[in-house]
C-alpha cells in the first residue's frame, strides 16, 4: 500500500543483487512511495545483470561503485545528484561479505588479510559512504542514512564468525557518525537489526536453514521478512522518524528480547 511517504525525496540504494536482496525490496517500496532513486552495486555484481532489470522496471539509473573505493563513491554521489536533480535525502547501505566465511575458515583459524577486507567491505564502507557525502555536502537537512545489521554484533552466534565484529563496527559507526551528521545537517544515522532472511548473503552462513527455523520459533511474531524490513526502512526514510538517530533498531519479531521459547522444546 503506497502513501507517498517519500514524495519529492531522492535516494541512493546500495546492495540490490537479485530479487531476494533486502535492498531490492526497499528499492521497489521507495519508488512506490514516490521517491526518485539511483541503484548501485559493485561492478562484479552488475555483471550478473539482475540489477539492470530492476533499474529498468523502476526507471532508476544503475551506477557501479565498489563501496570500499573512495573515488567510486565520490563519482556515485556526484552522478546521483545530477540524475536525481539535487542533494540526497536518504541512503541505504545493504552490504555484507566475509572472505573467511566464504572460504570456510573456522573462527579460530581466520586469515587476517581477509578479515581486513571483510571489515572494509562490510563496515568501513559505511564510514566511507558517510564521509564522502559529508565532505561533498551531498545530503539535504533532515536526511536519513541506514545500514542493515544483525544481532550477532551483540550476542554470540558462532557460525556468524568475523561478520559479528563487522556488524559491531558498523553499529558503532552509526552512533559516532550520527553525532557529527546531526550537528552538521540534522541528518540521522541508524542501523536496522534484521531477522535471518533468505538471501545470497544470509544463506552463505553455515547451517542457515536450520537457524532460520530456530529464529522463527524463538520470535513471538516469527522472523521478519524482507518485505516487512522494506516497510520499516520506508518509515525510517520518511519525515515520520525525524528525531530517531544513533540507534540500533531491532526488526526481528521480538527475538532480541527472548530468553526461552517453549516452542523450541516441543
Ligand atoms: N540475510 C540475512 O539473514 C540478514 C540478516 C540481517 C542483516 N543482513 C544484512 O543485510 C544486508 C543485505 O544483505 P542481503 O541479505 O540482502 O544479501 P545480498 O547478498 O542480496 O546483499 C549483499 C550485497 O552486498 C553487495 N556487496 C558486496 N561487496 C560489495 C562492495 N565491495 N561494494 C558494493 N557492494 C558490495 C553485494 O553485491 C550484494 O548486493 C547485509 O548488510 C547483511 O549483512 C542480512
């Protein structure tokens, strides 16, 4: 259901890889709500071709950018302002990748070169996105910047491996940069901590299918879907959430506050 909550706003959406991606659903909802957006992803992801189809469907320009590369980010935001016709009102950082997980290294045998790359892709890129926009004065006052995270940043989920530390860092960047951006432009910065979701990044985690079912039983409302996450993102991009900043916001059907669920024992 569309209410034109984002009418007149301009946004940049990182991380739509295929139709399962959380960013894909967010992009669709943003346009439904009246926003103009650009889509971006790493050049290697663009080669898969799926994102171009989304771009065509939504009338959104697709601009390649490796989120770890400052020159790419500057070019992305310059081009986005050009095609959208002004400064940016909202940004979604929906990026995650672990080299050690992908290469099946155990947590007690991580390769540090890969860990640094993981942190750069999954967390430091968020700081780079914000610093680039901050220094080019690319955000409108009262804009909204979001990144997606997972509760393994705060509690131990052994198979999440070094992505746990990536997400802790990501959430910390939201708090710290949130201070500076609030002071400069009243821009708010938050992270949304989403339920396990069946996507390429999600299902890369060992035992994901079983874990998905466990989390679903543990959450009184069940796992939050990607579509529900997109709705929450729309609220956070809209003017209805103007005074929310520097927060890690759980969007998880209640999982984060549960101790024990009788359903698991049955
Ligand atoms: N799926 C889950 O269970 C779940 C749960 C909580 C949070 N999240 C988070 O949601 C976000 C989106 O993931 P998703 O589940 O939609 O999976 P996804 O695989 O569809 O999205 C991850 C995206 O990161 C992009 N990416 C990787 N390296 C990049 C780079 N160098 N530059 C730019 N983009 C790059 C990929 O191309 C891909 O589009 C991630 O931050 C993920 O950690 C996912």
